[in-house]
C-alpha cells in the first residue's frame, strides 16, 4: 500500500520519466526503511543499487550535475563513517552500523552534497522524537537508516513541491 501511495505521489510531484525516477528512489528507500526497522539491516545490494541509480538518474529531478551527486555520495558515506569510527574509538562499541553510512552516501548520489546536512538533521530529529516519546534508554538501538530514508523522502518531496524551499540546491 505504501509503495502504491509513493508511486502515485511521485507521478503527481514529477510527471513523466522524472516521476519514474523519483518513484524508484522512494521505493528503494521504503524497502530499506522497513528492513532496517524490522531487522537493523541495510543490505549492500540495495544501497549500492540506490547509489548507482542516483548517479545515473538523480539529475533528472533537480538538474544537479554529476559532480554534485558524486561528491554527495562520497561525502555522505565519509561523514557517517567518521562519526561511527569516532564513536567506536571513544566508547569501545558500535553506535552506527556500516549500512547507515552507505545509505547516506546513496542518498547523496540522488540529492547532491548540499542536501545532506538537512537530511541528517531531519533524521536525527525523527530519531530523537521517537526516543523521547518512547522513553528509550541510553543503550536502546534505534534504526537510524529508517530515519534517514524518511528524511530523504520528505526532503525530496518538499524540494520538488516548493522550489523556493530547495534547501541548498543550486
């Protein structure tokens, strides 16, 4: 049901080939969000598919050049990899899975590097809200990939529907 709603919303938001590309983006994000929420698993095959598709098709939606999307992919991955590595070194345990960094890299391949800070901020706000409402403990694992997928879906819809609210797109 959610996939049908997202596909229809994609066609309404960006008709034609761009809408098909947007639907693909949202469908893969939906699949990854569900897998992460249920199993804390972001399979490499899907994140790599999302990244390659973003590099190939992401320019159809916002007119971003390949270089913006390539830097987004590398920068998104590197940013969360550094956070995860720093946390592991400081705390002696994992705080982020490797799939989260790969997912942010794939999102960057679609949305470009300038969107990434906003996507991470929205994802963190979603996660913090869920943790506060659910009164989660300090050591309760939360599926950050699910929050990243939701944030990227929300941001991409807003950026397409309200062009003046493009949050960093050139």
